[in-house]
C-alpha cells in the first residue's frame, strides 16, 4: 500500500498493552483490505513498526499522540 484512499471508510487501529507482533497485526489488516491503519504510540515498539511498515510501502498513522515530541518522532518514523 503506497498511499491511502480518501474514500476509505474504515480505520484499523492496533493497540497492544504489552509487546507483540505489531507488524503482523498491521499486515493482516492491510492484506484484509483495510487501507487505513494506525498504531497507537503507547504500543510498545510502535514507531519501529511504523518505520518498517513504511519501508514495505505501507501508509501507517500513529494515534494517541499527546505531545509535540511524539509528533516529531512519529514523522521521523514515517507516519
């Protein structure tokens, strides 16, 4: 997924309380046809997963961003 479709009506959100297979969850959503995916920044390893997903061509957003430095780190990761 190189970009996102503005007409998409469903957003898949991934949130883990403990470390887990974030990339697997995001990949399953993308393969299942969910074009808009997000991982919450409070998920352990979220930004690393965003970076790897970006390199795979996925467009991934970051949610639950509450502070300016989180915005900067999310952008740096490729969100």
